[in-house]
C-alpha cells in the first residue's frame, strides 16, 4: 500500500520563491537544480543540484502539477509521484525503442520467396503476439499516442508502435464480415495467395504437382507449348518436355512433320491428367514453366527401379495398379501407369466385345489395370504391358453357360470385319455370326436376333446365325 500524506501549501513561501527565481533569470544566473534551455541530454548537473536531489520531501515545497489549483489541499501519493517523475529535459520526449523484426514480417518472407516489393508498396508488419495489424496512420506512419483509440491502446499495452501498411493494403487484408459469428471465409485473392505459395514451395523442393492439359499454344518465337491448368494457374510446358517421343529428334523437313504429329497427339490428350515439376516461376505475373519429363523419370525410379529392404519393387509383374487414361481411340486406349505410358487394345479392355472404346472410356478416367510384363532396362527406356479385363474377374467359360444351343437370343452388333459379324448378346455372352438370313446387311450398333448353333468353349464364344435385324442404326 502506498503512503498518502496531505501537504499544505503556504502561499507566501510560494510567491517569495517565484520572485527570487525570476530575478536570478534576469541577472543571467541559473538557480541550483534548474537546467538551461539550451542544455542537451546528459548535461544535467550531478550532486546537490541534480533533479534527484530536488525531489519534494516532507516539509519542502512540492511540485505543483499544471492545471491543479495551487491553494487547495490534495492527496498526494509520494512514492507514485517519485516514480512518475520525467527526468528528460523540457521539450525533448524520450524516443521509443525500435521493435526488432519478427518472423511475421511479410516483406522479409516474400523476399526469401523471390518476391521483390515495388517501391510504393509498404511492407506489412503483423504483431508477433496477436497476429493483428497495429493501429497507424496513412502511408504507414505511426499515430501519436493521443490519437490511438482506447481499444488499440489496450491491445498494444506497453509495446512501442510499429509501422503499418497503407489504407489500400489494409483494405485488401480487411476481414470479411460473416453471417455467423466468429466465422472466417476466404476471398479469391486469399485462395490465390495460398496456391501460389504452394507453387513456390514446390519449385524450391522439386515436388511433383498434378494438373490438367487444357490447351496447345504456339509462341511468337515458334515454340509449341502445352498449357496445363493447376488450381487456376497457367503452367507452360514445352512440347519437348511432354515425353511424347523418346527417340532422336529429326531435322529438316522431317522435323516439321514430327512436330505436326506431336501436336495431333497433344490434341487427342486435351483434358487428361499429367504430372509435372516446376522448373521456373515469375512472381510478378505469376507465370510457371514446368517439365513433365522430369516428373515421369522420378516416378519411374521410385516405383519401378528402387527396391525395399527385401529387394522388392513397388510395381511388379501381376500387380493391380491404378492408371490414367490419357487418350482414347476406337479400338485402343492409351494409359499412363506411374510415369510409364502404354497402349491397351480392345481385346485387353473387357471380356465382352467392344464396338468402340469411346463408348466405355474417356480421357481423364482412372481405371484399374494388371501389369503383365516389365522391361527394366533403364529409366529412359522402361516399358510395360498391361490389360484391364483380367481385373474384372469374369470367367468366360462360366459366362458361356448362359446360352444353350438351338436357342435364340437378342444382341447388338459391335463390329463387322471381313464378313464376320461380332455380336454382344444382352445376357453378356460374346457371339460370332458368319451368315445372316435377313435381306439387309447388318451394321455396327444394329439390334439383331441370334440363333446359337454351337458353343466354342476354347475361345469362350457362341457361334450361330443372325435370323433377322430387329432395329437398324441408321
């Protein structure tokens, strides 16, 4: 508890000391304990004339605060007043200590990530304790203490004021007013900043990213680029880094034809998923240049070449894996299996006759395949063979029991080649017809009536005759 004492003030003593002080000033003398107006910090006299020796004690003349009537008695906390005495010279206020830069300095963090702030941009400083922006004036200047609101003063406490961003920057970072209390939402700008930060980290760590092939462009310099979309950002991959050709690059006229062929291949792959490694970024325009070749080589090494402590590879012959469909033709699809591309013909896609692979598969699909053979010569020349029908688990011999000889079934024509009609019956059995009793010629996707003559268990097909065409696909 502080000791309080009532100190009476004698007006006669106060007036006499005031007149004596004025007289000494007129004669050019300075009373003991006074500091000249032109004195600098640190020039205060020591000893008896120092401010510490002139502190009011019991029976001495007290220091009268400005704005307090001198001829009134007041309660004085002696210890509190002694601690609150400002020892700085008149007219010179103590300078606040400069705050040490913290880990939340956006300017330093962005500079480490390769971002160069424009000259007119003010670095954003966040409070290291609260994570909030300290109050400030325009253009990042610090407001005087009297202009800081009570709420801001309570939040800052004894922490010296720090520079803050301009109003334009504060408006961009302003928190969104939400319907639900204490809820937080992200603006499109916030989401873009998060994604771009992810791209920068992937560039430094060489992490593999996955995007979608969205376009093919030719630059003014004649370069052909594959345009990949990654979470809304545009990624440019040179066509030579797309890993579409592994042999030597031709020259002259053959080079032009080779480039046209690669462009047609890319056109058939629009919408497919692909992996890439970021090779370069430009922060101002947020442009990205990447390579698919490096991503595929790294996946090949990880899944096909590297072995665990038991000497086993992650992908081996007979294993079922997931594959990406990158291109689809009528009787064939192209898949990418962990960095290696291969083709699957129609007979390897399903146990049932397939008229067109486009009716069952699309670019961008993910399917299950079984690895049948692997050639691990080296990373650049690694090749595999896969099929999709063995994953389905259908036994053609058991499926053939759904048909009985000398019976008729409805089906659809899937293909016609060299006079042989391939039919997929509605009960899921494959059938072959060498003749047709209908005067019309059966075509693809026609609905027909099929009579079974015998069952070929070795091939897993029913052999018979088309009795009539139920409906033609015109």
